[in-house]
C-alpha cells in the first residue's frame, strides 16, 4: 500500500461532466441510501434524481443545498475506494472539503458529516448577501505575477468592510464581499487570461464564505448542529489554518469549535493545509477524489511553490505527472 494524502474538493466541483456518476453506484449502496434518507428528512430533491438529470441546470444543480450534498456524497464514494486500497496518512480539503475530510478521517461518521454539509448549505442560503470572486496571482508558467498581487492588495487595503480574503488557493486568491464589494472586484481588478479563462470571475451561487460576513451562519450552525458527535480522527487531519488533529493528540472540543466557528468566518488557507500535510506526513502521492478535478492545477501550483521533490516550475510538474510516478492522482468525475 502506498502512503497517500487525500484532499477533498470544495464547492463548484460537481459540473455537467459529473452527471450520472452517483447513479453508477446504484440506489442500494449504503452511503447513497443514508444520504437519500437524510435528504428526505429535509424535504429536498433526491440526489440520484439530480444526478440522473438529462442536462446540467445551473439554477438547480448549483443551488448550495444541492451542490454541497452532491459533492460530499461523490467525494465520500471515491474516498471509500481509496481507503480500501491505499495507506491514507493524512486528510484535508478545500472549504467544503474540510467537512468531507472530517468524515474521511473518522472525526464524524458518514451521517453526521452529511448532516453538517446539508445544514451548513441551507444556512448559507439564508445568510448575508454577497459572493466570491476568484483571481490568479500567477502567470501561465505558475510564476508569481507581481502586478496582480499588487492589484489585490490595493483593493483589500481600501475595502471599507466590503471585501475580505476568503480562500488562499495555490496560485489563486478567492475574495468575498458584500454585493457592492463583489461589483467593485469585477470592475477594478485588471482582466487576466489564463488558458481559456478570463479573470476575475464570480463563482456561481457562492456566498461570502470564510469572512466575517458569514459569522451569523456560524452562530446558527452552532445551535442547529450542537448534537454532532465529534471524536478524535482515525487518520490525521489538517485544517484550513494548517493546524493538525491526530488520533493521539486531538482536542475534540477545539475541533468542533473550529469547524462551526473559525472555519466559517475566517480565511481558509488551503495552501498552508497542503504544505503541512506534505511536510509532516511525507506521502508518496496526493490523491484528489471527485467530483471533477478542480484541485489538480491548484495542488500543482502549491508543489511548485514548495519545490516539492525538486518540482520548480509548471514544466517540471507536467513532466513528472506524465511519468509512471505521477505525484498527483485526480480521480476525475
């Protein structure tokens, strides 16, 4: 068995290409049965019905209450297979992926993990107006782009409570803000094209997560989810600050407080999470469960920044990824 780090994706990873992936497992799968029962308790549309739709409907599939549940279930089904065949030494994830990582590592059971994901999504739908915007801080070669970094810093310096850092995501920064703050980001950040994508762009149906604007969501979550049964994980966890929770050294109360507190209303540093996972646990490979492959390039950018195994450029990363010993395994869906 190979030592691996398992990193779960966040919102936006279930896309048109993901349709039909859950139905391949069938309604009898125990995870799917449990998820559908919990969906029914909230009077929400069955996940298999969403997954079997003839076409991807953004208003339907990207609704937070639907997207979060689809992603959690898809990631957990992938993770189950990885856990059976590999030595998973550390788990983490991006944003929503933290909740999935809790269940992957055993800090929550599958049902409590689903309850956490589903309730947080419903609370976020009722939270403060606003959104998230993504913007690169690297160029096509994954070298730092000073002009883009300067533009971001200038806007944040004059934010006036409208704009906040939200997620540190490899060569990208996700910022969040009020409706007027989001408008300002889209208007004032210099346009940048990487590949076929032009930035900045607003993330569809994303609220101002990981900022003080989400603090009321956290307060309501602490009340609604007070009965979640957190426990020490079976597998080491690294959170969105780069803090570790291990089987032999976990403050369970602190784990709960972070998940329903700082994880909601302070920036999520996925870059630091990956750095700590690699430096402390020395995995041979990084495995990225589906749905989608939103973290593939991001993790590659982080490996370049860390000079992990002498990977110092995008060309280096592309070369080693094409070799039999590819360091990043994306379970694409």
